[in-house]
């Protein structure tokens, strides 16, 4: 089982790198990682990935239910707001269900990829060598509202 404190620090660092490279802005994109067989760490809603702190991260079960803290808006001690788990956790859960070997999921909103998605245009495989070699054709999925189980499907 991974060290929870180290994992939280790594997620925050990845969030900062994504933000610094323009792969996410404001509150978009999310990161999750397995804490154990039935628990995940995930980034919260409405927190800039470039400003994440380890205490901001949420713990959820494999149904997406936030566990470990109240979601009333404040911690039991009242010293900081309790962060609500990402509304897009269902997308991450679909990956974990489909691929039990996956230990973490990072999803971002790079501007160029978002432009292709908004226009319902397939990403050409020749955009970068990495796309052509490692991904091949990038499939298009139908639109699903963020925060719904349909997004994961």
C-alpha cells in the first residue's frame, strides 16, 4: 500500500506541473490515485490544480462516495473548509474498473485537445510523433455532462 502522505505530495506536484504547462486552468482537470483496494485519493472540486495542498485532497470509495470527512463545508475543528471530491470522479472510476492494474489517473484539458473536442473533430495522428507512435487514432466519445455517471461510461 502506498504511503498516503507521499502520494498526496506527489498529486499536488503533478497538479502544479499541469498548471504551469497550461494543461489545466482554474478548476479543470483532475488527478486520482489508489490508496488501497477500495479507496482512492482524488483532487477536489473548485480548487486550482496549481495551488493544491495535501490537506485539500479527498478520499473516496469505489462507488465515488466521499469518505473520511463530512461534506458539510467545514472540518470538525472549523479551521478550514472541507473540500468536496471532484465531480468527474466517475470518469476515473470507469478507468479503474476497466483496468485493475492502473494505479493513478490524470486527466487534463489541454487547449488544443479541447479545441478538437469542441468542434467534434478527430485529432490527426500526425500532430506529434508521440501521438502517432503511442496512441494512434484518438477516438471521439459523445458528450456527457460533467459530474454524471454517463461521463464515465
